[in-house]
């Protein structure tokens, strides 16, 4: 309902995850949280600043979001512990491993530190890469650069028309197949990058973007 209230119309490709899952997705906008959370009911791992955002912070908390202090040194072990507890509690957990939003045209490097929770996982769990795709509207709604949270929210809420969002649930894999957290991050990132290349929207002149 929250996603629809900002004009988003969510379409799902692939099987919506069931059971013990860690979802790793690209990150374009705060709308990602509404779309992916609504489709999966996953608990998010997000920086603690989001907890203080009007409305969005409250909505994130409804899915038992795990707020982490992104800039606090020495906090990684505590953060990993919180994620481990969520997985042990049989709830799917969603993480944006880029660590921040981007322009949506390409993926930022994945930060593997929090993926240490899966090497090994506290219980049998699969990893599912997710490609969040806004199609031709990507650059229009992406939140990046120096734009503040309030300014971005106002810009999106003033945007006319519907906002089509496709959630592509890519093939899941067993983290035990990966030698370490860096290999795990690379495997998930490669899958999402390939999907982004395959579904890249056409440029303004109608030709496929490069």
C-alpha cells in the first residue's frame, strides 16, 4: 500500500523467496524498501539514519529492520550478530550490499563485511540476488550525489504518473559454494550485473543503451 501511494506499481519476475533466505539487491531509491519489503516481508539491514526518517523509518521498522551504525568503527561484530539472530529467527533478511544508493545505471562494488554472517550461516540458508529495475524511469527517480533525503522524497512525490518497478528474483545459490565472503559478494553481484545488462532500457533515441 505504501509503494502504491507513491505511484509504484510492482511487478515480480521469478519465484518470490520462501523460507530461509538472504536477499542481496541493487539499491536505487528508498522506494526499493517499499517494493521489496511489500513483496517478501523480509527484514532489512539498513543504516541507522533511516530509523529517524519520517514515515519511511516507521515503515522500515514494521518489517523488523536491522538498523546498523554504518560509520561506527568496531561495530561490525555487533551488526553481524544482529543479522545472525534474524536468520536464526526464520525470517528472510534483505541487504543492499552496495552500502548506498546509486544512479541505477551500474552497480557499485559490493561491500562483503556483513556477508561474513553466511560463512558459515547459522542455519541452512540460501542467497537470492534480486535485480530492482525501474526501467526508463531509473535515472529520474535514483537518489545519488548530494541530494538530501527530504529533497529526493519531495521530488518523487511530486512526480506525475505511475512508477513501474520490476523485482527480478534471480536464481538462488548456496553460500557454502563460495570460498569466502568476497566470493559470495562477487557471485551475487555478477548475477545482478548480468540482469542489468540484459534488461537495460533503450536510450532517448530508441537504441539500446550501452
